[in-house]
C-alpha cells in the first residue's frame, strides 16, 4: 500500500443555529399569517387588483396605438374659393 493514497473521510459540519435574519423572516411570516383578520386575503386581493389594472392599462395602450391616423387632427389651412 505504499503507492496508493488513502481516502480520508471528510465530514462537513453545518451550523444549524438560528441567526437574526432567520428570526426576522419567521416574524414576518407569522405577522402575515396571524397579523389580523383577513390580512392575507386583503394582500392577495390588492395583488389581483394590481394585475387586473395592469392588464387593462396594456389593453388601453394597444387600443390607442392601433389607429393613430384616425385620431390625428387636421391642421391644414382651408383654401378660399
């Protein structure tokens, strides 16, 4: 066994301690879940309203851009006969 290298068992140790960042994340989640009546449903409702208004804004924007020639004002001077 002189020419062969021995395999060493390398074990990684992980620190499973709870740090301040993990405590803050847990508190935020607990606040969202237990923060009051209907907190999550109101947040999701506001999120849904935001998505709906965003889609409506995109639709309105494409409608306005579809026919810009029809909405243009005629500014040519009128000829006298």
